[in-house]
C-alpha cells in the first residue's frame, strides 16, 4: 500500500501504516516499549516519559536533497541528541529507533526512580499487585534501588471515594491521566480532572453524585497503578488467586465479552464472583464494559436464590424432589392436552428457548417471548447489520441513525462506540467522522454529538423516519434538518440504524421497524458490511428469542394465555410486571428468585444462573457467543434447557435428554436455518486482534483479558445471503392529544436481578415523573412534589422533576422502578397527592 | 571366648549407669531448638493490633498450597491491623503444611512465625484446618483485643510503620 512506511527498530525493519505511533510499531514486532500514560485506544499525551527511545533520521544532503549514503550503501543516520517519547512520535520514512541502548536504559531507570519517589510501595496490600504495570516495569527496567529516602515520602490520602463505585488512592497515582482522558475522549462523561499542581496534583471528580458515569469501572482497568479501585473488588482477592472463566454479559443486547474472576469465599464456603472484567473482542466491546455489567453480577451468587424445587400442597409451597416435580408437571401437561401456554423470558439462553419451544409446541401449545413489547426481530434477520461489520470501522462515509431510544441508557457500549465513530477522539488512524442523526421526542445524551437532531412528538416516530427516507430520495420535506439529514444519507456509503421502542406499543414498534427497514432497503444499505439495522432490545437475548422462532407476546399476558389450563413461565415475572394470569390454571415457574409470579405458582423450579452453566446468547448485532460455567451450581438448581428436556422425556417427546448444551446447539443449528453450520467449536474460535493487549506485558492495555475463549460468529442475514428484501408500505399515525405518559429506559432500573447488587442501590433510578415547566404549571404541581400518575387503570406514586428537556404535555416515567408498567405512549392523569394533615 | 562375653557385658553394665536418653513424654518434654519450625502463630503488636495485613503473600509463597487468606478493609470503628487491610479469614491446613517456613520469609510484617508447638494430631481432617481463632496469639498485657475502635486518622499508612518496643 502506498501509505505504508517502513522503519527500523533496533535494526529490524517493520512496515506499518502511516500515522502509526512508534510504540505500536515496535509492538507489532514483539518489541515491548514500556508505557504508562499511553493506551492503544487513546490519543497519546507523552506525560509519563517512560517510553523514551533514541530516534534517528537519514541525513539529507542540503544541496542535492538526497540522503547521504555510507560506504556500504546504507543511509547515514543522524541521531537526535536527546531522547524522544515513543508514544507521541509517529513513524516517518527512513526513521530508525533504538529501544535498547544504554542511553535509553538509563533514562528508563531514572524515570522509574522518579515515579517511585512519591509512590507508597504498598504492593502487599494493593489490589493491583500482581498485575501492576508499575510493578512489572520496575522489576524489568527499574534501577533496583533508589537514591531517595523511603521515610521522606509524601503521604497523601489513601481512601478517597470518587463516588459510590470507585475509590482513589492519592499516594499511588502517577498522574498519567489515562482515567481523565478515557472519561473525556471515549466515555463522553468528562467528570474527572486534575486539581492543584506539582507534587500536590490530584485526580478530582466534579460531578454530583461523584464520578457519575456508566463507564467508571473501566478506569480501574486502565489505571497503570492501584490508584483507582472499585468498591466491589476492593481487597477482594489477589490477582493470582482467582480463576478465570469466559462469559457473556446478558444485561443488554450488546453482548459484551467478559471474564468472571472467581474464588472460594472463606466466610460462606461458596464460590464467589470476585469481579467481572472485560474480555477483548474488537468487534463487540473492544476492551470495555459498562458498570451494569461489571457490578450487576451479584444476583448470580445471591443467598436469596431458589435452590430446591417446590410443589404446592394444601395451598402451601413445600420442598419436593426433582422427580416429584417433573412427574407432576408431565402429568398436568398431558392432562391439559393442547391447552398449554409457555412464556419465555428474553434473558434465557438460546438453548433454553429452543428446547422450551420444542416442548410446548410438541404438546400443541403456544409459546411467546416475554415481555415481547418490541417488534423488528424479523427485520433484523433480513436487513440487520451485515455479518463482518464493526462499528469502530465507521468513518466519514458513514451515517448512523438513532431512532426512538436513549442509546446510552439502553446499550452503553453501543453508545460509546457510536460516539467514537462520530467524534473520533480516540486513537484511530482514520480521523474522518461519521455523521449522527438522532430522532427522538426528547433530548438524549446522543444529541450532544449529533450532526442532525430532530424532535418529533410521541406518535410521529414512523412518519419522521418516512420523511427522512423521502428526504434521502432527494425530495424536500418540511423540516430543514430532516432534508439535510436525508442528503447526508443519500451521500453515505454506510448506514447503520439503531432502532428503539420508546413510547411505542407493539403495533407502532412494528411500523417503525418497517419504516427503518424501508429506509435501509430503498437507499441500498443492506447486505454489505457496516450497513443495516440494529435493534436496541430491552433484554439481553431478545434477538435469540426471535431467531429461535419465538414470537413476542405483543400485548397482555392475559390475552396471550387465554383459557390455557397449563401455563409455564420461565425467567419471566408477568405478575410482577403488572400483568394478570388466570387463577384456575396449573402454573409452573422456573426462576432464579422468588417473584410475584412464583408465589402464585403450583410448581417452582430453581434454575441455574449464567455463571453456573454453559450456553449461547445472540447479541443485537446477531453475534452468537458462548458463555462458560464459572461457579458450582447453587443447591439443586438445574439449567433451564435440561428441565425442559426432562419434561420432554416424561411426556414422551424424546427418549433421552441431551447430554450437554453442545448437543442441543447442534440440533438447533440443524433446525434453525439462520444458524446452519454453526457449532460450539466454531463459536470458540479466536483470531489475533489489534491492539495485542496481552503477551509479555500487561501494561499496554491495562488489566484486560485477551480473548482465548471465542469471538463468536455473526449470523448472516438473508440480505447477506443475496436475497433482495422488498420494502413495504407502512401507515403512520399522528401525535397523541392530551397529557401522555411514556416510559423511558434507565440503565440502573429496579429489576429483580439488579436489585441484588447492593452497591448500585444509591445509583438506581428513582420513581421520578419528568414534566415540562409549562405542563407542570398547567397541572398545578411543582418540582419535588409527590404526585399520583394514573395510566391505563394503574396508579403509581412519583416525585415531580421539572425539566426543560421534557417535551410539553408529556410525563416521562423511568421504566421498571416498581411503579407503573405499560407499553407505548398512553393518556395519563397526574394528580397531586394531598399533603397529609397532622403534626 | 569368655573375654569377649565379659567385654560385651561390660558395655552393657557401663550403659546401665549412664544418664538415660529416654524421657517420659508427655509428662516430660524436651526443649526444642530456638529456630525450630513448629505450628504457625499470627503475632500481634504490643497494643493488641494484629500484625497480619491480609496480603496473602504467605499463601502465594506456600509450596503446599496450605494457606487461605481473605482480606477486608479496616475502618477506624473496627480496626484489626494498623494498615488499610486485614485478614478476615486466615486458614492453614496443617495436613498440607510441610513446615518449610516460606510463609515466614514472605511475610512483609513478620506476622506469621513458625513457633515451637509440634503436637499436631487430629481426629478428623476438618480440625486440621487452623483458623485465625487458633493461630492468633493472645492479646499482650496492656494491649486491647481486636477489633479496636481508634481515633479517626490515627492509622493512615498502608503498610504499618509501627514497631514493637525492643
């Protein structure tokens, strides 16, 4: 390639793209130049100066402008009199680098000696000890002794909470600013900064509450010393004591690759998940995970978990054996004939969903995915983002459309990667910026980076996307921003649409999905990499449910189950979600925890969490990824698919339950045409990724884990396979009159699983009703007052928050905070709760 | 021939009048060498605070994987050791221990010491696991038992600078 440059590092030639940093170039030939402040995902700053190298350029004859050659024909090199920082120096033709000369070695020793003058050397109690860049580099390159006196060390605060989740140890900080730059450039939450100067320099947070970011945990990974630690892991275990298991985060549809670090808990005797760490997958989560994924794992090892099967006898749930429970289920199932309904939670693994569907449909019953309130999975199967896409490849010729969702709240890592494509503040060679079009009824964080932000009224989502398509086809539409946005789409090579369902019921959501699919099809952005539809599901494996052939519930559970005599809910809590189930049915619940539904059940079966078993999840980008067992199973709990298989045996559908998940998966890949040819071995394959974060050095990418357990496989859409999807006409409806209530997605909701992570409790969403000042005045309520909101016959208590960001005539309510639960935009009544009269 | 018999009996008779080596264990006990490596003890400072900071370097050094340490954070209300961190669980499996003393060498605060108790016999495997309760030495005179409540900010060093009086 024309823009590749060959340089010599310690005499070895290396060819890298123009613009590459010397440290990265050296890394490619296995030469580890030490770094502290440089991180391969962030722009260099040259603050720590440990990467000093000798640099030389060919001598040029001033008259002829030609390189001066030595007698042997090689160019004469002029070495710079002083050392340069390898992280800020970009490769240039003819450049030569020495990383191992005496001069360089002395400089490194001096820098390390200098960094250690203020470092407390408390490695025995430091959480970073054992995986600490400063420790490793001091042993590798350090001087061995110091000219400074240990008793003259500067002592600073050791226990500075930067928020509820992250603690700062001021003594240990070496002021590399990795955390500050991460928050500013990558996370787009600039809440950290330096305060004071010289030796008093310290990291401070200036947000309220402190360190208010969904990505804060990543700063502890990239911190090259133990200055930042998480409240969750603080003193939890030493780095070498824990076992690693690869896993997949199921909290949202991104499907981040994670590592579960586990260890026996000395007090309870059980195995505990000590921490969740990101596992490198450059196509999914790069080196990052959000705080929900990092701190929200506690449900898996919670003492509240169900551990034995229970059967209702004389009105009471009593402990039973698996044999009794399964026999009873099989008996009742057969007695019910085909009057059977299955409700499958969208967080179940693919194998569970597949087996559940086989069981229920094999008996002639019906099954649906719960809550199943968002449509579009069928469109994702056809025009979803094409296989081989990578959001970090989106550049100047790309347009990203975010419609009807708050990407940061629903899928933080997607937001981070979109932000990266749009702002290009991180380390990338391609600095051309993608365009972002945000369509929403209210301002969201994504708007801050948007090139075109369009507000519609709730109800006009589909019409807005249709107008965008008309604009992209060269027609002019009423809205100037829309016209400009359409022009951007028309000129774009790549188009990615993030589809949400804020303020939409199932039918509206289906219309919006259709409109988005039309936009992609009509503008020719299907079936090629970095193009297509991504559905921002509200649950982790909703796409898997669609792929397994489950249809969404699309309405109320009461409507769905009808007069079924036998109902089985798995990983779903319809009653807790303000739905109803008929009283006179036989109800089976397989769950992790006691829920409102399980209290009503006739049989309750304990299931295993994701940390105890094997399986696969399908991400919103249709990447099928494996997770592995990390801790022993709780009590007598069993994996969902095995329970379903055992019942299948008892009702005579199959002779023998499959022996493992891989057997279920291979059967699944035969029957589900989208998954044809997939198997567990294919999903476990890996390939070399750049940056290479592991190897001899652990400092380069911070504490991150290389991916040795599989990158997963992105399933191909029908458009990828050459089919030409056709757009279909779609009808849109107009805005709703009167006061409208809409549920908004919050990352830290009050769901059954997240509530078990007590650490996150101070950050959980509160029941707050957001109102525009004029709407609040019209309703006669003021900021901070308690109100009763009535929607679709339900009543919930909320506290009013008046904000200018809320559209007029709308009351925005956070989803899943233990109050109201409904879908779509609904007419609402807001009544002030009269203050109690009394003392 | 008789001379040989008399010579042999002479040796026997000589030994009869020698001081016997056999001692009446357990009524009598021989002192062990000063640097004998017997059962471990977890030491305390003179004020009663535990020397162990829960760093688990002993467990890392242990060639027999006999030691399990779980650490927790100290607070000024509940202070076990002078630094930030203390061992909330400390277990040594005496059936695994080979009494090599590497734990002693690894300990940055000289908290673990192989002392002179060698009478380690168990009826079951569970009782071979010595916990903090058995390992920790009694509070010295003038010291307070742990956890102690201390004045805020009195121990803000990560590695305790405390020294016992010589």
